[in-house]
């Protein structure tokens, strides 16, 4: 199932009108952590609400479908949301719009998959984009992120910035990353970008100057040939800028991941693309070969893009071979083990964010379920004809009919 | 939602395309082998090649994609194709950043062996005439430490260097007492004189042993006579002892191919396997030990040697297919160049040549040579690669000597006739000493060069296996990977 990360509060009170939005952090009522102006006591029952008031919480966030009675003496800030947002917990951060009462969950402390959307603007227009770009002025999002950063648990292991094109407002975004360096120096920061901005050396120098100890630019390359990549991203000249950007980042010692999304335009040539990356860009830090998330533009272009992973698994295995043989760290994302050749299994990782990850009934009979990516629950999921439960160890029979147990499967 | 554009909207017009440099060789009736600037190979038909050269190609026709991915064409206004080639070329030539990493000290010319293929040994017992003096050794060390490389290797050679073991000890101690460089040590010895004292010293100073093993006992002893006729017995015992005391990766062996070896490559390889060695370096016959009667003889000789090499390589691949990892090291070197951009500074496989820039040789008498073969030439009266003397010269005066600059600049494969247009140029090397020895000219006429014939023969063979024998290709790729 998909976690609802957006919603509308059933009730709110006490917010001043000189500001359109607030960033809110939830705290357990009993939390002894130092209180920040953005902190709200998280209460799920009337009893917890009363305890929060006794503990002098000036702001209270209620998760409940029932009505909450507040003492008339309470004059602090209050937000109430329906019970379906019960996943919210201590340390989580939300953005809240005062007048519309709309909120978005920005950060879940207990999740390994936290990502901040930087902007919806993009200079690519990828045929399979899961987050279709909009040409709107959304610079308020960056301000909200700046406000959120001090509220994020510094022990957070990983954080992703995504878009849109994250480098659309390059200077402001780099300022955010610089703040991450100071506030979250031990957090692995991943930035999803089309990399085209890095064709400009000044931007690469600014990126290097951030100096975050664990910063990675994750950049898509869809082919070894210019026009194929440019068609996929619907931008002429993008391939040249993206590859140039990767070279400039690596020239300055920056960490780079290459991402290849697999669909009917990229998957049939994945062996060649893998070989080309292995030969030309073996110095990148990671290559992710990724199953398609069937949402956004991917649904609109389904007829052009859908390809059953069973039909490209041989080429995928060869691409993985070429890359590993060249010493490149390679992973396969978003594809369940049952559709992958065994040689690829060691590279297949559980990559789908927890809030949109699911399994089908067949998976309940599968011995690999706990080590499997499963499926996206977003959009209009499409399933390979190869999806079937795996039972291990396999008993295989040789020509004389003797059973042998294959190990390591 | 905006409309999506069709593939044609992203195609480059022919007039916006430019060719990038490439080399080619005809390999059959209207078949060509083509290599780009960094030596990636593709095969084209004559028709395809003509269309490519005329830029009669367009996105979607298959040839465009092949040529673009192989960096044979670029959009005229694009930068990435050229920058990729530049980055890769820079990586491949990275060995130039470590100037003169190898320093060979000939601590004595005396030897108790009397190998006919050796041009340098003396069986004299006259220590004062053929041993390196401490004064010479220390001056040579000054020169070695003046070289720019941050990590150097000091290799002790002879003669049989263990006949002057006290000088080895003195040089190791003096090198270790100096600061500023990381120093590795190798002793190239026949191991006949290896004893516990030497082994303990090697262990204490992390010294690598490199020895000679020409094959099974009869062949080895025929090639390498010594009093008692027990060279093989002593070498094998030495290898075993060194493996025990120093570790299996601390002793290596090299073979020299003689005419007697040519029919026996399987026996030679089996001998290496039996001694527990992890690979073999199938080396060509050295031109310095054989009379070069005619230039055609050298060429004919290369063909015979290539037959020997191919049988050997196929035997090594058999061994791997049967489950024992075992390498042919020359193939591994070439494959690393053909399949990766890791810088390989192997002295015979680089251009600019490795003479002087890759290694300097300090002879027992203080003369300094650009290569070990250059020293052998001097023993027969040819001083073409004698760069100077430790008493009169500094590192700079040796490296900037007219002799060295002349030999290196006149032999660059990047601009030499036949080499500059050769489809294998990226993976080959200039060998001015060899060509001087065989043709009296550092550059040489390549169609007459056995070096050239061997290089092209081996690379052609490796390409054939990579393209047509998947199981063997997987083994070869592993050799290139590490």
C-alpha cells in the first residue's frame, strides 16, 4: 500500500496570519528533548492532549478521527489530522499551509527513504517522468526546506533531494547543501539531477566547494548515442551536456552515480549502454540500472515504453557483467528477483521507497520476499509475466535423474 | 500536457557531423578492423567504412549508432565526445607522471652460470674488475633518488647479483636510510646461491625474488649450463624455499625462449604449473643473443615464435577452463591496455619509450644505460644507449642527454611511419633499443621488424579470441580486470 504523504488537516487554530506556511516538527508528549519553536506535541487521544497541556506544550498536533475537546484556556497552535496519518511519529517534520490547511510530510525519522522535492521545474521532459515537470514559480519550496533542515535528526543516515531538476535554482540549492554539510555532516546526501548544469565549470566548482563529506550526484544516462538519450529526455543537446557534466564532476573528485531507467527505448540497448559506461566512465562511483516506475508520464506513454523485464533480462545480465568486470559498482533497482537471471541477484537491491513499496499475493509463497525489491504501488503498476514465487534451495536433476541441491540460491 | 516529440526531432543533420581520428586495417575481403583514438576496436565492412568517411550516415541507420558509441564521429558543436577521448587518453598516458620508476643496479658481472644466450656475464673470479664498488653504488643511488618518481623500484642484477651480496646489503641499507621516496627491492637471481642468510635478509627487507626458469630440467639445463649441470635443480629448490619463507607471491620466474624451446611450450608451461607459479611470461627470443643475419630472417623468426606463443596461450586457456587460475602475463599486459585505460608503463609497451624515462641501468663500472638491452649492446661494443657515467653525470644530465632524447623522440609510435596509422598503435610501444640492435636505427622499418610482427600477431590473436570464443574471452577479461 502507499502511505499518504499529502493531506488536509481536519482542524487548525492559533497560527498567525503574517506567514502563509509553517514547518512543524512532531514530538512525543513526554519528549525531554530541547523544545524548538516549530515543535508540536503529538497526541492521539484526549488523554494525551491533556497530558500535553499539563506539560506546557504551546503547540499540539492531533492524529485522530474523533473530536478532540480542548480546554478553553489553551490558546496555542493546534493541528488535527485524520487517523490515516497515524504513521506520523516523534521527530517527523511537516510543511503546513495556514489558509488551505494542506500539509505535506517532509521527513519521517524512522524511514530510510526520505527525500525532499526541490522544485517541479525541469529542463528535461523525460518520456517516463514519474514527477512530471511544471513550469511554475515554486521557489517557496526551497525556503521551506531551509526551515526544515535544523529540525532533522542529525543521526539520519540518508537524505535524497529530488525534482524537477534540483539545480534549476542552482545558487539557492547549493546554499541548502552547504547547510547540510554543517548540520548533517554524517548523513549520506544524494542529489537526483540530470547533470546538464554541470557542463558549466563554475557550477561544478561551486558544487565541489560545498565540501560535504558524503555527497553524491545521481545522473541519468540512457544510451551511448546522443539522439537516443535526447529523445528519451526530450531535449536536444542534453546527452552532450550530461556526459560533459559527469566528466567535470569526476575531474574534480566528486562522487557520481549513473542511473539508467529501463523501458522499451533503453532496455533493448542496455548491453551496449553497459559496455559503453564500463569502457568510458568506469570511474563513476555507482551505476544503478532501474526498473520503470509506471506513474506520471510513463502511464501516458505506456504504449511506447512498456517492456516486460523478462524480455530484456539477458541484456541486463550482460550489462551487469561488463560493468562488474570493469570494477564498477553496479546495482539493479526496482526489479523483483523472479524476473532477473541469477547472475544479477547479488546486484539486485531493495530500492523502492518504503512509502510506495508493495508485494502481490504470489510473493507470500516466495522464499526470497524478504530480500526482494517487490513492486511500486504508485501509478498504474504493471507486472511481468515472469512474476512467480521462488522456492529455494532448488532441486535440480541431472541427466541420470539424480537430485543435486544447488547451493547459494 | 505538452506534446512529446518524435525521435527524428533529436537527430543531427549530416552537415553538423564531424569525423574523429581513427586507424584502420583491412582484415579480409571488404572487412576492416577500426580503432578509435584510445584503441577501442570495431569491425566495419568496406561499404560501412566508405559511408562513415563520407559522413553518409544518419541517426537510426545503425552505422551512426555504432560509430558514435565508438567515438568515430561527433556533432561538430558537441564537446563530450572529445572530452571523453581526452580524459581516457590522459588516463592511458598516466605512466608518464612517474618518471624513471625503475633503477637497475648491476652489482657484479660475475656469474657461475655460462648461458650461451647471455651477452653480459663473466666467469672471472677477479672481484675488483667486475664488481660494483661502494662508491659507484652510492653515486648511483644519488641519481636514483634524484628521479622525480615518488615510488621507485631498485632491481639488483648481474651477472649473478648474489655473488656480490655485501653490496646488495649496503645499497638496501643506504636506500632505506634516505627519505623522500618509497622504495621496493627486487633481486634477479638464478637462486643457485640462495641460502638462509639471503632469505632472512629478503624477508626482513621485504625483497622480491625474480628468477629464471626455462622449462623442464633437460631444456633448462641445456639453456643454462653451470658446473655440475644442476641449474634446474637449484632453481626449483630455490623457488620452493623462497615461497616457504617469503610467501608464494614474493618469488617470480621468467623464461627465455631459445630455438630448443620452440617445440616445447606445453612442457614449459607444465613446469611452471608444477612449481606452483600463478602464471608464465612467454617471452620472445632475444635479438641480442642471436646473430641477425638478415632482416628477413628476423621476420621469419617472428612467425615461428608466434606459433609457439599461440600454442602456449591456448594451453594456458585450457588450464583455466579446467579450473586452475593461471595467467600468461604478456597477454595480461596487452589486454589491460586493450580493455581498460589503466596506465601501463611496462618498458617495452609504451610510447614515449621506456628507455631512461622508465628505467636507468647502473653498470658495475659506473656506466649508466637507458635499458638493460642497451647495456648488452655495449658489451659487444655498441655504446648507442650508454648515457654517461655516475662519476660525471647527474640524473638531469642523463635524462636530458642528446642520446636519450634522440632515441625517444625519433621512435614515437604516435608519429612514426607505419605506427601512426596502425590499428594497434594505442596498445603498442616504441622499442628504440630493439630496432637499433636489429636495424641500426631507433625507429626502424616496421614491416621488417620482428617486434612489430609479434605485436600485431598477438593482438590479432587476442582480438580473435575475445570476439569468437566466449568462454576463453571471459578468462581473458578477468586478466585485464586486475
